[in-house]
C-alpha cells in the first residue's frame, strides 16, 4: 500500500499525518481519500499539490504503486 503524508491544513482536515491506501492512480487516490475523510477534506484536497516520490503529479492518470509515497501539500502563503 502506498503511504500518503498530509501536511499543514490537509493533515488537520484528515485528522492524521499519514495514511496507507491502495490506489491505481492519482484520480483513484483522490476518490478514496474523499470517501475516507468526507466532503470538507475533498474541498481542501482539490486545492492541494500532490507529489509522488517528490515529483509533482498534476494529472489524475499518474500511476501509483504500493512502494510510492504521496505528499499532500496545501497552498502555502507567506513572504
């Protein structure tokens, strides 16, 4: 199972810093996370960047394997 790491507001909305999921691609991962954590989390997730093994995954068709680490990063502000 792939490891999903949540950061900042995404971790707060998920109620956890990590999870494990079996998903074939980023689109499946988004759906599974929405089912698991609810509509409020799905809204936050829609604004997040996803990194697969440190590489941005902008396309829902990006494949996933059980060895992948996915980081869920909400938008950051600052200056």
